[in-house]
């Protein structure tokens, strides 16, 4: 134990931060994930469908209400204005709040038709905007803390908020058995934490209006708005369209296995969040050989991670939703496979974003989103809600291909002659995963021990290859020491 503590204390701050951010993210998502079985059993299928529908619309409106200023362009601002990072953060908060207020005024003017289109009550929409107004402070502060590797306060606030929302959600739903009570609980916790962080940010810098920073941010951000919107549409249009065709009950039937499929995205998102700054570093150094090597190891690791939920699909759906949701387990394999392609396209788009080619990102994302809506419109009425899972997979594959093409264009423009990523490995891994997502469904009506045996084989392979992964992670650690 003493040796382990000594090793930990000798780690660079960046490595410690990466470890804690990953752990915090896993625990945060894990707490939220573990509450799903409670809510699906306490609420009717229709009431749980309200929560799913609210979440889908919230994701879409957040783009316009916050301009997603805590996303990629925030890191660019941290690099551009290193001597006034607090001022930049506060200015982004002011700009985000302005967008929220403008959108809320539009809602008040057209509230009746909007509520009919959204199929949500006015109370839920008002709670949505309250969350936007104050959660922006928490989102911006979170990214700032990640950038400067301040993991202690971030982990504390994040886990306290997640645990508080989970506890309050259970209490509210127990007292009032409705989807709105869960939405109310989440909003209250988000607002309370947001107000605290808002006050903290203003103490450090009170200048919410800074036209210099606003101009810089909008110049980079506005071309990305269609990209952000497209990605949200790609991830949420299935639930919205299922609700339109079949109602809230079928939306819930789709959402439970969808959440089960996304369980491994907890780890993958954390991996990518830590990998982006390192990718930028390698691009600055023009060290594409090492970038190619490390990314190949991560690619295989992500593939193995995304194999697991499909093998446990019947069990995961039963745990999360009870027997009422068991027929929806077929959604898990294609959506789980989609998680891999989410990671894959982000590898390519990271290169595009580093060289500030945001228009390419927008083009690829809009194309994928439009394609998803069209495919859903064609196939959901014919094949039911299960079709949405396969249209989602198809569009993420197309999105990865589009970003790969655009990344290659960027490399040619920048006179980068060597491969940034291992193309052959990408094709092989992708083909294996697509075939697997189809083939694994034939095991669902077979004895469970067959699936469990495959899980053991995957685990064994990962164990014997752990030294390779640790060796390459050590390279990243040593780079942070420099």
C-alpha cells in the first residue's frame, strides 16, 4: 500500500487528474444508471416515456439556449487567452445566458403551438429553461477545471450533485408518481448547484459582457451550431419520431434498452475527454507516428468495451426495466455498436477541429442527421421502433466515413504525408463489430452460458493484452511530465 501511495504521489498532476476525471465520470453515470430500474418500476411505461421525451427535447433546445459554449470552442479560448481564463469563462456565461433569455422570450410568445408540437406540458418547458440558465455556469466551470487539471473540487461537486439528484428524484417520484416529479427534482438540484457556481465565477470576474471574447467565440461556435444540432438530432430523433408514430409507451420501450446500450459510453467518453488534449499536443509536435500507435490501442480497447452490453442485453433490459421491457432487448446490439462509431468519428473530427475546419464538421453532421430523420420516417412505420436502432447505426457509420474523408482533405492541405491513424486496422475492427452486432442477436434465444463464455473470452483477451495498453498509457504519462 505504501508503494502504491508513493507511486500515486509521484504521478504528474495531469495524470492524476485524468484518473480522477475517469473515475468520477464512471461513478456519476453509474449512479444515474442504477436509478433507472427504480424509476421504471415506480412509474408506468407512459410516465417514464415523458421523462425520455423531455430528455430528447432538452438536448435539442440546449444547443440554442446555451450555444454549447462549454464544448470544443471553450478549450480553444483557454489556449487563446491564457492570461484571462477567468474572464473568458465569465464572458461565455454571459453569452450563454443571453441566448437562454432570448429563446425563452420566443417560447413565451409562441408557447401554445410549441407545447403542442413538443407534446410536453408548460411546467416541464419552464423547468427546462430554468435548468439552462444556471446549469451553464456548472458546465463552463467543469470544462475549465478539466483544462487546468483541478480534479478535487470538480469531483466533489459533480458527485454531490449526481447523488443529490438521484436521491431527490426517488423521493419526489415516490411522493408523486409522475414523470414531471422526476424532472422537477433534477431541475431543483441543477439550479441550486448552478447558483453556487455562478456566484463563485462572478467573484473571480464580474464581466459577463465582453464583446471581444463574444466575437471570438461566436466566430468559431456559430459554424458548429448545425453540427451540434445534427448530432443531437442523430441521437434523439429516434425517440421523438417513435413518440410521434406510436406514443410515449413505445418511446419508453426504446429508451430503456438504448440506455443499456450506452452504459459503456461512460468509459469511452472519459477516454476521449483525456485523449483530446494529448491529440492536440501530438498535432502541434507533428508526432503522428505516436498518435497513430496510441490511437490504435485505444481503438481496439473501445471495440472490446462495446462488445459487452450486447452479450448481456436480455439481463440488462430486465434489470433496468423489468419484464415489461423484455421484448425491446433487440435494440441493444445495433445501438451498442453505434457507440464505437461515435468514438471513431470523434478521432477524425478532433483533427479537423484542431486545424479549425469547423465547416467540414458541420457538413458531415448535418448530412448524417438529415439521413437519420429520413430513414426513421421510412422504416419506423414499416418495421416498428426496432428500425430506429439500425438507422442510428447506419448513420453513425456514414458519419465516420464522412469525417474520415474530410480529415484526409485537411491533412493534404496541411502537407501531412503520413497516416494520422491506422486505416487498415480501422476497417478490420469496424467490419468485425458490424458483423458481431448482427450475429449476436441469434444468441438471445440460446442458452445463456454461451454468451457468458464469450464474455469470459473477451475478458481473457483483454487481460493478456493489458501490458500493451499500460505501456502505451505510460507514453502519455511521460509526455505530461515534459
